[in-house]
């Protein structure tokens, strides 16, 4: 096995996971005041009103699709009666919808940040890096969905290659050969994903973990007047 393959498919994944975990711990304990999305809604909300929900919901659906595709082996779906051809069309159509929605929303967010002087002045170098790597990942993801799965009669079955390598990382027995033969666009997409997750704890994206789920079970808050309401006397 070459040193390049060891670096790309063993060292980078494990280092990224370590940075992801340790980085969140460090950020939460040392930088809680900036554990926020640093929202710019007050600066310009016209485009944000539709672009942000589209990007967030589309991205969540895309992450869910990746989780299913990479963690559920081919044999499992066959065992429940979902054949590979059926699975491919379900995954391709769902992925195309999620990818298209997230791409449109993301383009709206980029356009908003580029055209608004006030929003642009609040942009940091780390924001630019995040936008850049997200652009590359979304574009490559859409290309794989539309170009490799929907527009061809012989789509690439990543579950029997990249999925095997992905799961083997958790077994501490990386199957490098399973991904080293994948098409280049899939390999680049995978490498970019590891850099994205390594940078995640240090970006404004950490606000994703701050969903106020405790509000669901929180009891109602009762508001009382500080002073009693004066009783109106009936008219004579």
C-alpha cells in the first residue's frame, strides 16, 4: 500500500475525527461566548427568509441520505425486499431533491453575503473557507447524483465500495482498496468531507448542536403582573 493511500484513506479520516471531537470540547470550554451562528438577520433578512430554510432542510436531508447509504449494507436492503435497482432510484430521486433544494438555498445565502455591504463586512476568513468547501462539496454531490445516478444506465454503486471503506474505519480495519478504485469525483468529495468535519468545531456551524430541545418538555411559564390590576368601578 502506497504512502499516499495511507495518508488519504487512513490518516486523514482518523485525524479529522480526533480534531472534530477535541475541537468541540475545546470550543465549548474556552470559547462559549462565540458558540453562536453570529446571525446577520438584522442586517438583511429579505433573501435570508427563504434561502436559510431551504439550505438547512436540504442539507439535513442530504446528511440523512449519506448516513443511510454509507451505513446500511447492500445485503440489508435486499433482505427486506428492496432490490438494488429500486434502492438506486429512491436514493437518486431523494438525493436530487435534497441536493437541489440545498444548492438553491446555498446560492441564495452566498448571493446575499456578496451583495450586502453590511453582511459582507461581518464575514470572517473562516466563513470564506466554510463557504468555499461547502460550495465544492454541494457541487460535487449534485454532479454525482445527476451525472452518475440519474443520467446514466450504469450508475456507480458506492455502497459496495465507499460504504465498505467507511464502515471499516469504525472497525479499525480500513479497507483502503474499497475506495481507492472509486471514481475521482467520489474520492475528492470524500476528502473534502473530512476537511469539512475537521474545521466544523471552529466555525459558526457549531450552532447546529444548540437546538433548544429542552423547550419541548419545559413547563409553561406563568407571567404575573407586579402590581394588581386596578378594579374598575361600575358607572353609576
